[in-house]
C-alpha cells in the first residue's frame, strides 16, 4: 500500500471512524443540535467554530491538490458563516463530510514521491508534513469538541 493511501485512510478515519482512538467527528457530532453547536462556554471556541476551522484548512489544501494556489490565512480560519438554524448547522457538517471525502481521494491520487516535494513554498515544508499536520490538527480539535460537547450537554 502506498503512503498516500495510508494518509488518506487516516484522514477518513478521523472524520468517519476506524481510527485506533475509536473517536471520530461523524459520531461525535451526530447528536449535536445547532443550539449546542453555537453555544459559547468558558470563552472556548464553539463546536461550530471548530468544525469550520478544521475544514478551512482541508478546503485550502484541496485547492492546492487540484492545482491551484494556497489561499489560506489563519486570521480567517475561525470566521464561519452565521448559524441560525438546524439547516445551517447541517449544511456546515455536510460540507465537511464532502470535503473530507474529496480531499482523501485527491491524497490517494498523489504519487508517494510528491510527499517529499515542497508544499507550495519551501517555508511550509513538504507535502507529507502538511497532509499529516492536517490529520494531527483534526485530532487536536476533535478532542476539544468532545470536551465542549460534554460541557454543553450537561448545562
């Protein structure tokens, strides 16, 4: 199996299940209402904000894998559109699921040799670092979502 296939699997696993932690975004977010997703607790980011933030980088790097330039700025990565209904929340989630599948498919199509090339600019390191970093980033914020969910559901 190619390394890119393994990376794509890890990305799918953190989104849809099958990783060794047995925690994933799809199951964790399945019973969250839009009100819970947007509830602010202890000054933390909301669940909706974290979902948008996770997907912001997946969307940006997807465009690179499709041959486009990298257009991402940390300062915009938490600025999600307003969520005023269950439909808004479900639209955000559906975008994340679709983007994760598309991103995983694009990763699988990469030759392993691409992993060691500079990612858009030498300052960002190589493709492997960036793809693996997105998975680590997703796990990190998934942990935050799990904790915030427990707080929100107890209040």
